[in-house]
């Protein structure tokens, strides 16, 4: 299975670095960085990369959890490490330089992260380049834990700035992740880590009918006691229609994780290319994420040993549910709550959307009927074989684990399974993969409520087994009558060059029309369009594919158009 156990964990004991505090004159801040020559250095020993890569070769060959970092246990606080300096304006600055030779990047896990007021926490290169978005009081979570992940390079300076008179911070870093693959370092961009046969999710024609569904697929930063790995998952709708920020993935992506570890997971939205061309750098692609989650339900099967290998979590914390919902509904995330099909009907065609090797979002296509197979026991999984398509032959890899497989449904496809493992590779693209069945996830793994997906996806016990996805399911499901009205909306011609016609005559109320690019960026908006045929000039858009969202009192629909 795609689980893998991290055998190599690094435990570091070191004497507390003497903490000092004195007034000093600093160079002018650059991007918030305060330069000073007396910053203490914490030097760590490079782990045994040969042994790590040998373990990875075995794990990767078996499609286990894609490990990209090993853990070093530390004890860093602002009292026992680094140094304090006082600026001329009275602000206090704490700094510690961390040197970890051989790392492609470092991640810092906080057992305690509490700051107040306008206090900031940053990671900089020695040259003063910011390596991570600034942490401030908005990053403080109720449990106090945090994850400052994927800071590029092996040598960096941690900096805390407390404005004069601010309540002192509480900082305790207990783990550093030594990242060695699946990301980038300061000199070599490594965004395109997956194998060359993979197909970008927004490629045409492969992704044309799945522009909504792919906005619900997330890259998952998995934290375990001994390291970190990549998985994939999907935001999922539930029958209550309450927008709960639920993510469905595979149990083996968190089977070794503690409750504290789950608090430090991260879920990345929009980590994708806008088309078939791979980007040359990460840029801002990884800038939209949600930190932490709460485990709600799982298959309790060891990660597929005796069941269907599912894990359902709620992003953020239970107390911050409303904030998390608002965040992922916002323009920078524009999440889609994917629908699902928990019937036993075998899908005859569709796709899987995933993050192989932690890479940008990819799509794999199948056109033959799924067949029943097993993993630890029979009947728990769907077996799939992938097709060669226009732009490649998408398969799965480590990092794809937990990803959804969809059945095609003419614009609103539904999840029918989640990836456990298999034998497909770019070198063996016709070998099959196995996805835990939604129908088995539903009630078949065990009798306890927290071992049944039904408990959370049909919380009012309606008995429904099929549910469509939605951009905004907070007001419940759209009725069949409303759905019929929405389906009467027409947009033509498609493809178009300068003008599109939007026929809203099926509506009985005014509508708003928005046009987004494939990354979810809003490009055009027209309000108060009446229930007739409306003309929209798109001559200012560059050639390519776009999403047209029509919103009215009857609900919301999305159509895809091509500008030529």
C-alpha cells in the first residue's frame, strides 16, 4: 500500500545557545529583515542521505507515502536559543541562524506559537530574502501549534520582531524537517518532480470537462512523528449543505499521525499550471493553504490491510470552521466541494486528479469500466487502467495517494473512490491501480460511527447515496426544478473570438456573470443582467480556456468557453 513507515528519525541534543540582549544599531530593514552580525548559529549534522534514498527506493517502488523530509527533534525557544537585540525605537528583535547542510529546504514545526499585536515571525536567507510568508497573530491557532513549511535552502535566519510594549511571545520549535526532494532549493528549481508522462490537470482536452472538480483537489502536507510526506485529497460536499471544510483522502496518509501531527498538516489549493506548459519556478503557486485539521473518521484498517483505506478530516479546527469556510470560498482559493457516488455501480469512464510526487496538479484518464478488486481483503477497491491521451499517459505515483477518482457525469462528475496504491508507472503505464470504493467507505469498514463515511456525508440520515458538487453548498442542495432552470442557460458561440451571447431567458430573475481564468482569478464581472439574451465582449481576453459562472436566485452554474 502507499503507506510506508519512516524508519529514519533524527534526534538532536544540544546545549542551550546563550541568549543575550543588548542595544544595537542595525542596517535598514529589507523586506522586514534586520541585519546584524552577532546572530548565533545552530549547526545541525547532515542526515544519512544514502540510507534515506535506499528506503525511498523501496517505498516508491511500492507506491508508499511519498516522503520528502525527515524529522530532527530540537528544543528551540526564545529563552534558550538565539539572541535578543533592541532597536533604537524600542522594538525587540530575536534571531537564530539555522545551518543544516545538504537540505533542499527546511520546515519548522511549532509546539507553541503565540504572538500578539503586530509581532511578526519570519524566515530569511542570509542575504535577507524572505523564504516564507510572514507569520503574525492571524496565524495563532487555538491549540498553539503551527507549521512554517518549505523554506528553501539549508541555511536561514529565523526572526521574531516584537514592537515596543507588545505582550511577549511564546515560541517553542520542537521539530525541524530536513527536506531533500519534492520541492525546490535556493539554486535549483524542482517544481516538476513527477515523471514525464504525467498530464497537467488544465491541459486541453483532458481537463476540459473537469475544471470545477479539479478546484476541489488539494495537495496534502502529511506530518508524522519521523518526517513528512505528500498525499492528495479532495474537498467533499455533504448532504447537510453546510459547507463544512471536509477533505477526503487515504488513511495510510495519516495512519501514523497523532492528534498533534494533524494540527500541523497543510492543505494547498491551486497548486497547478494554467495549461499544459509546466512552470519554470514555484512562484506564488504554493501560497494558498490551510493549516491543520481534525480527524473525524477513518477505515480503521491499518491503511488498507483489511478495508477500503479512507480518512476524512476537517480542515482548520472545529472552533475556526466559519473562518476556514470563508477562506476557501474566497477568490484566492475558490474551492469546489466535490460530489460523490456511493452506489455499487461501476463507472465506465472518468479521471483521477492528483499531485504525484507532490508536484503540480495532474490528471489521469480511463475509458474502460472499473472492476472490483481488493487490497487486504476482496471487494474493497475499484481497479482502473489508464489511457494514453493527447498530451501524455497519466498514471499515479507516490504523492497521488488519497486522490479522488471521478466518474464522468457531463460537467458535474462525482468521486467514486480514493487511491490506495497500484503498479502504474510511466515505465509501465498499462499496469492497474486500486481505489478504495466510496460504496465501501460508506458503512462497510466497521459499525462505529467514526468508521463510516456516511456519518459525516449524510449527517441527517436521508439515505442518499449520490450528491452533486457545488461552489457554494451552504444553502443546501439545489432542487430538481432549480437545476432544470439553470441547465436552460445557454452560452454561445463556443469557441468564440470577440463576443459571447449569454441566454438567460430561462431565468425569472436577474443574474450576475463572472469570467475566471483557470487559476480562479476573476477577470470580468457583469451584474444585473436581465432574463433575455445578453452580449458580453471578451475581445480583451487572451486566447485560451475560461470559466463562465452565472449566479442567480435559482443557484449557480459554471460553463467552460474557449477564446480564439
